[in-house]
């Protein structure tokens, strides 16, 4: 995504309108040169026209407008009456609906915004601003006809291999998406093989032309016709192409980077333009399903399924003929009934004279037909299944055929194979449709002042879009199976070798998993927050361990002090006293101090005994005196 974040708001950047000061730009544009270029692009597209018409007949009957005549029906060609089997039309409908639900589902987020700096995108201001911008963009898509236009475009993309849609934005009408039909447009590419030019031809009544461009824009020869017959139809051509030597930042229609010129097809209209305006960026998107070489137009899966679809129509016609012959066989009628006639309706009565000796037979079946309808239906079902597979219907079905009796690993392998087949198409759509769409939508919202104020630290950063649709996630989840197997193997090995867990980087594993699942960035914590939580958890665990150790020590001391123990000298004490004496003896000089202490205690006790005997009254017992 090439959009940059800016603090300032530029003036409204939708198509620059034509005013009186720019009226000279109408005559400055060489309409005849543009008309010649349009004819050249139509000649380059001519080989594709017959293929598009055949594809439309079998897959998308109402989306091909190759008839340039102004008196043609506005709704395009009628339905193909030659179709006897609608498998191609129904399969294309499933393909369009599957792409709609798998890529741009209106029921769930299918994109998210990020920055070129991943750390800045995970910051609080960055996350809040990006989430708000993404929510406003989703609101813009919901309130416009975006999802209807995408469904129409997916059908054309799967049928013709090329589609085109305009994105217009202005303060009056808001955002509008205009998908074009095959045959209405002619495309051209730049040096990088990206679509940058489109010529569109559409039939309009004079009343519509006057409403869109004004009466003064019409040539003199048509102004009176607009009053007399306002429903008269004319072809109007619009050319949108990049200008050379443009000046960015100017709102002048003749100097915008992308020109938009309207004129009437024909001799009178080629003299001057109906309207000259411009855009700051190319307002359309022309994705291709697959491109070969330097081709401008793409190839589609319907082109691969077209032979099967044609064969299915022939098989259907043949089967119907067989059924008709079996039910209503050709008859052999007597020549004498030519003048009378024969009633073959149910319950009809016919009077016939029989020849002598013969039974009356007015009519007999000429052929006895007994078609094998079961075999015919089985063959047709095989071709129908081939058409559905060619249009990826089995990829978008929730329940695959023949799942009973199939293991989960086999089902996962089948899903991976289908996703690998559609992977290149998704990458091309991301490159040619969705990334330019997000760029232009962001720029239009910025110019219309529809974005929240940008934090200063995000100014000048480049936005990055990440697609989290069902199909985009499925592509990423194909590679997650390897991560699951690696983690399962690591956990299994850790039961025998605990050091196996040292090889697993849990942070990177979970970050990659969250990114593959398309989870918002706000659901995961930044590395700094993780370090803070782990440090706090380690401190709390250390404090708890010290507290538990102290509690256990106190309980042990209490138990030791309450446990009785008899010493070597026969004195009673506690286990704690004994441990204390042992610790004293274990100290340097502890034994000598112990002997000295014992002698001092013995001398002291003898002296105290003598003193007590000297002071003791005669006739008194020592025990009573004490």
C-alpha cells in the first residue's frame, strides 16, 4: 500500500469539475485523436469479442454488450434459447458468491491496516488510530454499493477473465462503484503491464446527455433534436487516461494527472468534447484472472470449462431427442388415411376398414426406441461435475462429495491442493484490485476529511494493508500444519528429553499463529509488556518462595522446641537445646569452652552448696529451706 499518512487535509480530490474558466479545455483536447485511439483499441480487442460472446451465452448471458448500435436494446442480448442445461450459469453463480464470501464478505472484517514499522503499529496510539481508520473504511464500503459491485465483478472476472469497475467519490453523492459490462470498455496498459487507460462506450438518450453535461455542451445540430425528441439515443464515449507533463497540486481540469474526457460518437461529436475533467489518481480497477505474455485482457476458468459446457448442451439435446422419440415415435400410417386423417391424441378414435383376412392396423410405430436414459444421465452428471470443478465450486462448498469414510488428514490434504490451485489468482487480485482499492479509498477519505486526527508520531509513515479474508487466511493456514506438527513432535520428545523444550520459541510461534489467523494486533501484547509481566511474575514467585521457606522454618523451630530430649548427663531438654549444644561444639574452640564451662559450673555449684550449708539453720531440712 503506497498511501502515506499526513497531518494536513488537502482540498477535495475527486474529479475536478468543469467551470467557465476551464471551458477552453474542451477545445484544447484533441477529440479526434482520442477517437482514433479508441478505434485502435477496439481493433486490438476484436479477437476477444467472439470468445466473450460465446462465454456469455453459456455462463453469463446478461453481461456482454458488444453491439455498438444505439438502437440496440438497453438490456443487452436476450437469453440464449439454445441452452438446454443451466449447469454453467449455476456454477458461475456459485463461483461469484464464493469469491464474494471468501474475499470481501460484508459479514466479517476482510482487511486490516498496519504500518511499515511493526513496533510503532503495536503502540497504543498506533493501534487506536489504525483500528479507527479501518472501521471508517468498512463503514464507507457498507454504505456504498461496494459489495454489490464486487459480486457483479467477480462474475465477469470468472467468465471473461477481465473486469473493470470505477470508484467515484464526491461530497454530494458519496462513494459510488460502477462496474462495466464486457464489450463496453477497451483497456490499455502501461510499461509495467498495469491497466491505466479505459475507453467506455455507452448509449444515452438526449435527455440524459443534457442532464449530465448541459444543453450548451451539445453540438448545434443536436440541440433542437433534444427539444423535439429527448428519447433519441446516441453513443457517448468516455476516455480516462494518464496525462503527460502534469502539475500535481493544481485543481485545474486540464492539468490533473488523470484526464477524463466525454464526447459523442459520430461525425458531429468528434469536433469537441462534452466534458473535460480529471482525477488525482486513476479512478478504476481492471483486475485479470490470468494474463499470458503481454496481453491486455485476461483468461478465465470459464474458458477452460467452455468445451465441457458445449458438449453438455449437445448431450442434453441428444438425450431430449431420444426421450421424445421414445414417448412420441415416428408412425407408419396407411396410405388410405391420407384423405381422412388420423387422430393420435390420447383417447382418439379412428375408423379403419380392414382387408379380408387381416387385422385392422391404422398406424404402427415406424421405430421401436428404448433409450438407455440411466447411462445418458450418468454421462451428463460426469460432465456437469467436471464443469463445477473447473469453476472451483468444490472449493467453496462446505461439504465435499464423498467425505464419508475419509480421514481428517486426507480431507486437509484435499483442501490444501485446492487452495494451492487458487493461490496465484488471489495474489493477482491483491495486486491489481485490493491494494489499489485501499490506496484510493484512503486518499479520497483523507481529501474529504473523513479520517480521524493523526498522531504526530505516525506522520510520514507508509500504510500497509493486510488481508484477513477467509481465502487469505486459508492460504496462510496451509503452512500452519507444519507448525502444528513441529510443536506436537517437540511436546512428545520433551516427555523423554526435557531439554527438547529449549528449542521452541513460544513468542514467535504464537505471533506467527495469530498473524496467520488474522487476529487483530490489539489482542497480543507488545514485547515490552511481556517482559514486564514476566519480571513481575518472577518477583512474585521469589517473594512467595521466601515467605513459604520462613513459614516452614518457624514451624520446624516450634516443633523442635516442643520435642523432649534427654542429654548425655541425664538432664531433660528439647531437641532444639540439643541442636544448639551441637552447634556450639562445632564452632572453633567449642570443646575447650565446653569443658571450661563445665568446670566453672561445677566449681560454682560447690561454692553455692557450701554457702547454703553454712547459712542453713540447724534442724531444718535443705528441701524445705529451698
